[in-house]
């Protein structure tokens, strides 16, 4: 598992959720009030999270704990401080403004950051002009997020794009996400929710009337492998996938293809065969693994436990896996057959 030695949220587990869990801390907002959620990134001009040009809003907090996670800053709900101390020039401004004494600079220790003391208030990051300190995650209201979304409306209209809510696991911030989806619907914007499905079914079911497309992650079917590399056996995810497939809601499935986990024709073909039974499946997408998460782990003071070796499949492997999946799904992305022909010219 990915573990963080600091604080209650850092006992090596991502956000956990049960049937009785509240999706967000505190009471629900009063009628008509704008809900508040925790956002760690708003990515504009995205072309990989649904149709057209999109804005992708990333919400913090996740109920899975994938060992290869390329966004480990999404695992825990509270804001976190990322540190890149090799960029520090020793100006001392962070030391002056830190209310908890977490930022330290002395002749004896040199530059030191005490993560145990840190409150992730962001005061030091606001003063850091070199990028050595960066606050990841901030509380935003629905209205504040919609201001950012509105900036790119002309691109949505011209490209057939819209807004995608991702994470982490956006469905865990249920009230916040519901209000965001409703606000987008009121503006006539296409919406997609990128989810991994590990939560009680009613959390997703209650959103479907406001969602145009669900992007559902299916990483591996084998329960033992799922438990080893994701932290749960996948039963709830598979059950929710089946329920989603029975609703008629348009959805796509995406699989990160990872050497030593699922990069076999049997596994990818099995996933394609499972999802291909649902008429509302729009497409199946295979995403080759990339190792972009390690630097982020280091910056957050996290470590990845275990000796699992994750590798990126080469082009030939991806073509073989695509061939294993193609007979079962209406549309496979990327279309490796077309790309191969183009590469040969």
C-alpha cells in the first residue's frame, strides 16, 4: 500500500467508506447554499477525459489505494503540502510565516521541514517564489468552481466537449459533486464522471440523472491480485459495474495496462468480454501505465510498500492486448490497427 507516516489519514490507507459513511465531513449545506468541496487541480483543455475539449476538475479523497497511483495527492481528503527542497534558496520567508514551526532553517540542521507539525495551512507556499513548497488541495465552493468552468465554455460548444469530474474518487464528495453536476446541467454543459466504483451503489445511482457519460475504471478482475495491488478484492466495484450496466446509462470503461498486474491477453480479454455484455457501453479504452507518481510520493513524504515491479507495455504488447479485447466491445480506443497502418506509411 501507499503509506504516509503522518497523521490519522496516513496510516497507509486511502479514504475508507461504508454504507453508513457521510460523503463529506460536517453537515449538509442548507437548502440553496453552495456546497464546499476539496479540489486539488482544475485542468483546462483536456482531451483525454471524454469527448471534445474539456475541463477536468479533480477532487481529493479516494476509497482505493492503487500501488501504482500516479496521483497520490488525491488519496487523502485534506489539503497536503508538497515539498521540493532541492529548489529552496534559503530565503527563510517560510520559517517566518509558518504558525506551527514546521519550516525550519538553522546552521546546525540546514533546511528542514517537520511534516509532523505541519497544519497544511498554505502560508509557507504562498511565500515561496521558487516552487519548493506547494499546497495541494483547497476548499472551493460550487460557485467558485463554476467560475473556472465558465472560462472555457466556447471551447466546449465548438468541440462537443464539456466538464469531467475526476479524482481521487469524486463520488465520495457526493453533495458537492451533485451540486456541481446540477450547475453544469443548468448551463447546458456535457458532463462526465470518472469513477473507480468502490463505494455503496446509491452514491452513484443518485447522480446518474445529472451525468451524460460515466467513465468507469476497471483495473483487474482477479480478486487476489486486486486485493494485493489496490487494497480491496474488487467485489463492490464489480457489483456497481453490473448495476451501472443495467441502467442503460451511457458509460465507457478504462483500464490502466500495467506489466505484472493485468498486461495479459487473458485479463484484458476477460474485462472486454465482461463489459461487452452491456448495450450502453460506448467504448473501452486501454491506457498504458506511466511511472509519473514516484516524484509526487517523494514530495508528499509517502512511500510505496512492497516490491511489486510495474512496467509499461511496449507497442507490440498493446497491439496484442487490443486484439484480444476488440471482438467484445463496440469501440476500442486507441484504435491500434489504424495507428499501426499510419506508422507504416
